[in-house]
C-alpha cells in the first residue's frame, strides 16, 4: 500500500528542515499535554471510582456504578496511555467517546450550549487526531512497532 500526499509547495523551501523537526515535536507536545490533562481530571475519579455514580445516573446510564468506574478508568488510564503513546489509537478512541458524551451533557442536558461544551469539543478534536494518526514518532507504539 502506498500513501501519497499532495502537499503544497513551501513558500520558503529553506524552512522544510525546520518543519520536519518541529512537526513530530509538536505532535509529542500535544499528546503529552492531552494525556496529562486527562490524568489530572481523572485523578479525583480514579481515587474515588464510585464518586461519579450520581452524575452518571443523572445522565441516564445504568448501572451507574459500573459506568462511574468505566469513566474513571478510561479518563485516567486513557490519559496515561496517551501520555506514553502506548495503545494510542485505542486510548484516544475511548477518551473521545467520553469527551463527546460530556459535550452532549453540557450542551443538551444542562442547556449550556457551546459555552459549556467548548473545552470538551476542543479536547475531542485533539483525541480524534490521535485516533486517526496514532502517537507519532516519539510514542511507545512506534518503539514497539505495534499499533492498533
């Protein structure tokens, strides 16, 4: 299988080496920051996995205790996997589901619209990027030569 990209010509071709170095570093930074943010938000949940039971029940998920635990593990564990670049596509897919569920929660159920859903929308764009592209050059997936 051949992958072909039709990239536009650079206005300043001399910058090509700079972009070649910057692109994987930017992808690393984005993946690490996304993973770290998810871990920070997931830490209170992972230390009290049943703590979100009432919130999850309020959305209509049953059994709420199981969904609360799943939320805790996915948010914190998915963040850790993203940070490491391990099982990146799988972790990003799980986290994307959670983020899009929070968009629905804030937008529709709480009636906050874009203002309430904005951060989840932005973070879901980042996680969808990793579902589509994997962890990048500096991911453990690349080191292990295995990727979903």
